[in-house]
């Protein structure tokens, strides 16, 4: 009966609810990069570096060596090894060599409870506590706690911490010489704790332990040479403090997590830090002292590098402010998205001609950065040259929710109302953070969809959000920005290798913020140069202050091993078309210079160009000749026919156009000749489309034309849908039932039109 009661008591002691041993042991917290490299290690609450390592995270070599050296009967005794205690007592009483009699459980009791075991009462207390721990916890729990409390000199405790500090690796990846050393240091941490060089007594002890090791593991004899070599150790002073702004934020947000796996790439972080440090050191005399930068992999939105300031510990710079989260005026850095919205709403395509001229929008009269106006300019050049008037004009024409609604939907926080900003929002009237700006720029390679930034490896990749731009507009906008030439000084220096970069600058009012943001390869990068206190500096101009640093970072990242540029994918609803370079419209037969541009069939505004016309000029009067005329009396000249307002703009910009010759007393013959004749679709016929094939079934457009006609341009409800040769069919996909107006226009502007009725059938 007594034995039964004892057994029940032991079972109750063992399984009565008890706190985990780790709960009373203060722990450090570690932040790692995407490749498992340590970024930051914090102190535990008791000011010890103690990075907890689960037993499964410790090398089996170290575990076996520890048991061999300290407690070969650990899994057999109840916490105390009587034979070992008797040997140690006899050796002490007889004046022989001192021997250790403490088991791992007794050592844990001393470390865990902070016992003084140098006296007999202290030793007896140690034995009692060891028995109590054995009764309450499993061998697995005891061994794990012991490993995490081992002293390694100074304020370094635990094998996980020692492996990281001394060898720069996890406890699971230790080599045999490293594991043997970590078993031996806790025996005499004051004497054996290494600095850079290994103490000779530690190397000698490792060789002795190795002799015992190979007695049971003869296969490791091949390691003898490595064991004999001195090891190189890291120091507490060498602990990293990388990406201080981001690491501080992630540690604060991670709660009680002891290991935090970030998406940061230490190699990329160091690369950007080096470029920023060297750049600012060279330009400090110009007042360029501080900057921020952020790099994101747009493929999964992982944040790869964060430089919150130029110097975290510099109080003069307010260096602990995180510039990637500070609200700043973007200047013109967000202009691209006005053009993207305008493309989607059918207002422009990349070669559309816009007007850069003095313009008043009620009381608001925007000016360009250079104070000048260039007159007519195509949309791509207006964007990359950052002309203000065309951007404001486009913003004024956008349908609701407009640019303000786009920014709200794009995650820009704390915006005032659209009425508060008016059209000044286009030129940086609102404020954004660098992180918000990068999310918007990541729309472009992500086919127009907004995705959340990922700072932790455990963050799930966000599903594609609602599209803020169409894939076609995003592709076109990237292509427009890639035509922005690199600054001349960088090209001259020969550092402009790699594919084209899609980039844009911004300069805030009063020269307080200089920006450059863009897309290259798999990355989105933003750079800001300025002062956190908002002071002005004429040097804070985007293209002069931020752009050189931006391209230094781009080139440095491209030079890293393993860098690969993803191949762009053209959206299926995007097409290319030849247009007249001067007007951006479809070229007539007289257009002398033609270029190719992207357009969205059925959306992009495009028509036949009427700018260039070849006219007969009377040799005597210099006026346009009237037919019929003697060929010997006329000469043929090519002229540009611009509207009167555009002629004035050319003149104001210093590039006047020669007016065409005055017309004679005869009718204009520009449209002489027979127009095309549509032969398909047939007039008065309804075309059935099966409901199941709506959106994929094509109808044929075909027309005949005069012999000198080479191209026919097809329009549906005034929207350009494609081109074909006379007699060659063009396939068109109706998007729904209804009546459509079809037009075929030849190169001289002659046209044929008819209605097409589409009906759905099951």
C-alpha cells in the first residue's frame, strides 16, 4: 500500500500542471534575413544574450559530445548519479585530482535556480532541486533548458547564442571542432571564452575530448587535422545591427516571437547602404547629407532593402526617423498614373499630341519647372520631360473618381478631400510615404493590380487586388517611362548597362524633397534626398540630387551575382500600330515620317491624320493650283496643315511652322476619287452570335478601294479597331448585342460607313 501511495505521489508530481522551463528563462529575440543571416539580436530582460534553441535545432554532434563529456548516464539516473558523487567525494577526501560529480540535471538546478553550491548545504540543495526537476520534467525538457543556460563568457548564454556569436551560424550547423569547443567553454567560461583568437587551453581540451570521441566513433578520425587547428571566433562587439529602422519596427511588431524571419536581403541592403554612403560623402558640400531608399521585389512584393536614413545614430540628421514611412510631397513622381488613367479612359495613347502652353484652370495656372512652354508635344515626351500643363489638362479631363480616387484606392492614407487639393494634387499637393509610392509603382509590372508589401517571410502573398489600371495601360506606361534617358553624366561614365529602366523624378515645391522612383528587372526602387526637418535647398531637385543615387543603386544591384531580368509579357488586348510622327494619328499617304506606337483596340483615340497633304502650287502665283492644270505650270509641295491654335503654339515655342500656300479660287481636291466600298458586313443584315461564344467569335470586315490605296483603317463607333489591305478581311470580336456603326477610311480620308446589328442566339 505504501509503495502504491509513493507511486501515485510521483505520478501526481510529474503530471500536475507546471509552467514550461523556458517560461522562467528570459530570452533574446533574433531577426533574420531571407537567407537566414542574422540582422539583429536583442538582449534578454536580464541583460544576457540568450537565443533559445529547441533541442531539435541543436546539432546531434554537440548533444553526443555534451553527454560524453558531462553525463554519460543522463538518460539512466533520476537526477543524481551516486557513483559519480562517490568518486568525486573520495577524490576530494584523499587529496587526489578533483573530479566533477554533478549530473546535467544538477548543473541545470544550479543555473536555473541560481544556487551557490560551494558549500555542503548548497550541494545538498542542488541535489534536492535536481531530483525535483527530474520528477517534474522530461529528460527532453531538462536537456533543452540546460543547453540554453550554459555560460559562454560575459553575457553570452546558451548554445544557440554562442553558435551565432562565435561562429555566425545556427546550432544545427556546427562542425565537429565547433561543437566540441561549445561543450568545453562552459566548464571554465572565464578562462576559455574566446576573443578573436582561440585560447591555448581550450584547444588542448578539445584535443583531449576528441581522443575520447574517436574511441566510440573511429570514422571521425579523418577530422583529427581540423580539430587540431585553431578556430576563429566572433565577438559580442561584432553582433550585427543591420537595417536598423526596419529591424526596430519588426521587433516591436512581432510580439513575443523569439525568431523573426524577414524578407530583407542582407546582400542587397549592404549594397544600397554602400552606394548611399559613398554618394553622400562626395556631395556633402552641396548640402546633400541625408537620404532614404527602399527596394521591393515586385514579383511577390517582398521588401528587400530599407534605408530609413543615411545614418541611424546621427542626431544632427534626426537619423532615427524612418524616411520610408514619413509623409512627404512627391512632386511630379506620381504623374505617370495620370497618364495611365488617361490611357484607360481613351483620352490618349503614347503618341497622342498634347498642348504645353499657358493655360488657366479657373484661378489655377500651372507652370513648368523651367518656366517655359514647348507647344505641341506627344504624351510620352510630355511625361518623361515632366511637363506640368499637359498633366494637369489630362487630370482635369479624367472621369470620376479621377486621380484623387486612384490614390485613395491605391492605399495612400490620410489624404484630404479632392476639393481641398484641386488640380494641385497633380504636382505634389498631397503627401505620400515612400512605401505607398512603391506600391503604386509596383502596379505597373503587376498588370495594374495593387498588392500589399511583404516584410516577413510568413506574410502570405496577397491575392491580386482590384485592378487600378488595365494590364494594357500598365504595359504602355512602363514602355513610356523606359524611354526616359539616363542622365548624361552617368551615360558618359559608362555605368548604364543592363536593360532599360522605367523611371520618373519628382521635386516638391520649395526644393524640400528630391525623388526618383522606377522599375528595373524584378525590382521597384525609390530614392529620396532631403532633410527630415523640411528645410529648403536649391540642390534638392529630383533629377540632380536623387537620380544619380538611384542609378548608382540600380547598377550596383544589376552587378550582383544571380541578377536576372524577367522577360516582359505583352497583354493580349494590346496591339501596335503605325502612326504619323507629327500628329500621332494614322498616317495618310503623304505622311513623311512614321513611327510605331501601342494602342488598345476599341479604346485608344486614333483617327486618320490630315496634317500632311501634297498640293499643286502655281509656279507664277505661288497659290494652290486649280485642276485641270498643265503639269508644266505647277510644282508639287508637301505641307503641314495644322489648326490655328497649334500654329500659334509652335510659334510661341520658337519652332514656327510654314503655313500652306493660300488656296486658289477652286474647290479642295484632297478627297477626290472614289471612297472605299464595304462588302462585309452586309447592309441590312443581322449577324447572330452564339451566347456561349460571345467575346471570342469574330465577324469579318472587308472593303474594296481604288488601286492606289494600300491601307484601310477600320472604326467601330469611332473607336479604331485595326487596319487591313483592300480586299483582305479584318476579324472583329463583338462584346455584346446591339447596333454598331462601322467605318472604313482610306489613306486620303475617304470613307464608307454602315450599321451592323448583332443578335445573341442560344
